[in-house]
């Protein structure tokens, strides 16, 4: 499948961004973590697209969602390092707890027999069948794949609040950085919602993250 080749290219782009990020004198550990997670997500997607059975799809989608969790934690770290404000580091606590909770949901579904919190099935999108994950009937308001995805939006809100505070605390010259991140994260959240309600394949987010990763490289290292 030709599509798989693109994800190898996307993975290479993420690796290049990682190298440029860590070699820059203004290197940002949060950004480095984000680009590394994106490279891993693209590699996982490469194998996911070749999955023929549910066992393989379950494994690769679980790994993919772990990488996706890291995107949010790394975004918070990236903004905190940009802001250079020690007080704002308190934001790492709620986002970190959310990420741990999300990983627990994934781990419970993967390792505990009969948990069945997440359904893995093929859905039609763009004229083809793709492996997607969906909430099962065993989900509750705060436990399951529905809650797992809902916490993405909670993390997005925290990121936006963090950016607003960071923008208010910094010089006007640097406020555009925070505004840009707010716009990008908001659009990403909208895309994630569209993908969820239409049962589109999760790898679309990987495609979207590639230009975002390049843009964040500029924001964290080369922006004046």
C-alpha cells in the first residue's frame, strides 16, 4: 500500500525535527519528546495499515494511542519551558494525572481478559475499510474509551489556559507564539472530534501532526 510509504517519510521528518530541536542552543525538551512520539506514532501506523487480524490491530492501535497521549504531555512541557515560569509548572500535575489515567484504561483493556472497554473493528472511510477503535457497552462516564477520548479535550483546555497565562506574563513581542499554539491546538481538537464522530482512521491525526511538528520546531527554536 502506497500510503504506508508516506508514514515512513513522516517518521523521517519527525526524526529530522527531533535532531534539529535537540541540537539547537534553545532546545526544548518538551518539543523533543513530541517529535520523538510523532516518529514512533508514524512507525506504528506503518504496521497498523498492514494489519489483517484484530489481534495485530489491537496491539498497534493501543501503541498508537499511547503515542497520542504523549503529544499532550509534551505540548505542556514545551509551553512551560518556553514560559520560563516556575509557578506554571503546576499545570504538569493535572495533565500528568490525566495521561496516567488514560494509560490505565488502555492497559486494563489490553491486559485484563474480558475487560472489553474498547472495540476494534473495521469501518468504511474514504471508500475503504480501516481499523478503528470505539467505545464498548461496558463503558461508564469516567471509565472506558469514551472517557479516554474526553480527557483529550480536558488536556486541550488546560493547554489553552496555560498559553493564555503565559501570553499575559510575557512581553508583547512573544505573545504571538502563544496565540499560534492556541490556534493550532484548537484546530487539532476539532479535527480529533470530526475523526471520532465519523469513525475515520486515527492515522489522520499523524498526518496533521507532521506540519504541526515542523511549525513547533520554528516556534521553540528559531522564532525571535
